[in-house]
């Protein structure tokens, strides 16, 4: 009748691994080194958290404006508006927004051009586009 071998304890297995020449994987740190590492890790976590809070506050405080055409059920009409917006770039002082696209909302299409950093810049663009025959409105977001 076979007899089951007694289960080895984790400490006994670790000792057997060290005796076999495998060594320890975890580095041994003294208590002062452990405390210094914990302190440094806490400081780094707080620094990252503070940076995230500052970035969120800056983006929340920053208002951006866009120029938007009137809604149209036809995509081609909105695309024509976007073409007029791209042609108006030369008539605006820098910085000129570089992002323009067609957006669909509730079955209608609109050309959207943004970001304008100030309401004055967006209004200037609205007036230039109105001079080219394109009726747009300024949207704050």
C-alpha cells in the first residue's frame, strides 16, 4: 500500500530552491530603504494626481469656439460649406483653426470648423464667411 509523502511547506520549498542554486527573486531591502521607497512612491502618486487635477482644471476653464453651418438634410450642402470654410483660411489672421469636418446630428448635416481660441476670432471668421455667402453661427463648447 503506497504512502503519500507529506506536503512541503512554502518555507521548506524556498529553502530547497536556494539550495539548488536558484537564488531569491525579490531583492532584500533594509527597513530604512523600504520606508524611503514607500515615501518616494507616495510622493510620485501625489505628483501625478496633482498634474491630472491641474490639467482637468485648465481644460475645464478653457472655452473653445466653433463656427457651424446651418443644418441641412443633404450632405453635399454641408460639404460645400466646408469647402467655403477652407477657402477662407487665407483671409483670417493666425492662428487659424485646422480642424474642419462634417457632422451628422438628428438626420441633418453640418460643417464645423474649430477650435477658435476666442469669441472675437470666431466672430471674425463668421463675418468673413458671411461675406462669402455662407451663413454660420458661433458655438461655444
